[in-house]
């Protein structure tokens, strides 16, 4: 016997769907407008503002910079976070309890506070290069996500398999790469996607770390909005959304989202 869905639940679900999807529809509609100012609904359809993104040298430069920072900071976070998550799960009894909290401090501290602290105590104190400061800031920002996601994958891993491989003569380092990593591959991929998207969309850290000649795409969007009110910023937002969807589509095509859910 099938139970009928209450009409109020259907109405509530529709409102939630509109609340989530509505802003995306507005941004896409504004990006396709042929007017010289942001408006919705669009007065006409045009792709001129997408062309304008690549016509402005600042946008071309910051897109490349943002991609470089996102890839490098995510790679460094994985290099640090995977061994850290392994140690926290493998030796959870021997290690002090506060050590796991240490890796989530960047999440507990507001990003604006973290950005200001990096600016005052690292960029200004040591006169660090802007690009290096951005990489360090973004790495600290995404590192907790790597540790938490990999730890969740390792929570169901049976470490007796690793011990059995070592007892049969496999070197510990080879065991780590051939046995442990393949078992947490879904967590590594999920951590990479989460960190990359977080880094490329970050504003709070980047706004403190950027300087003359080097900026990120979200900061360039803010700078463009201070001088212009055209749909270029909406077009850039659509490109960022497309990049996010593209990353997810690549994972779906190569591994499948069902694989990440394992």
C-alpha cells in the first residue's frame, strides 16, 4: 500500500528547490543579457560578455593565477594531509588527542582572521612573495578538508591488511602506495575536488594576500565591480560554475559518483 505525499510537503520541496536553483538561474540570465548593465530578466540574449572576459587582460591573467594556486595548494595539502590522516588513524591510541584538533584549526578560525594573521605575521613580517603567500594561505585553508575526508575513508580500512603485507616481506613504503592508497582512492579524489573548488573560489584569504601584479579571479571580480556594473561579472560566475560542473563530470565519467560513495 502506497502512502500519498502530503501537498504541504510538495509545496515546501518546490520552495526549497527554487531557493537553491533560483540564484543560479538569475546569474545565468544576467550573463546572457545584451544590455550594458546587470539586469534580470535579460532584455535580449548575447554572448558578448563571455567574449569580454577574455578581452580583458586582468581576467585572463587572474584565471591562470587562480588555477595555478588551486592546483599547487591542493597538491601540497594532499602531500601533508594524507600522511597526517594515516598517522591519526593508524596510531590514534599512541598520539595525543589534541593533535587531530590541530589540523582543523583553520576551519575553526574565521577566514578573515586567518587571512589577516597571515598578512601581518608572514607576508609583512618576512616580506614573502605574494604568490608564495597565496599558496601558503590556500594550503592552510584546504588542509583540514584533506585530513577529514581521508580520515573518513581510513575509518573503515582494516589495518591488519597492511600488517599482513609487511609481515610477508613488503616494504612499508611500498605497502602504503600499493595497498593503503588504492583502498582510500575515493577519499583522495573527493578531497582533491573539494580542495580545488574551495581554493579557486576563495575570497577571504586571497583579499589579504594579493598585491600589485598578482591577484586571483574572485578578487578581480570584486575589483571589476567597483568600476563597472556590466554583466561581465555574471559571465565569470557562470564560467566558475561550469568549471565546478566540469570537474564533477570528469569524475563521473572516469570513476563514477557511485565509486566515490564507497
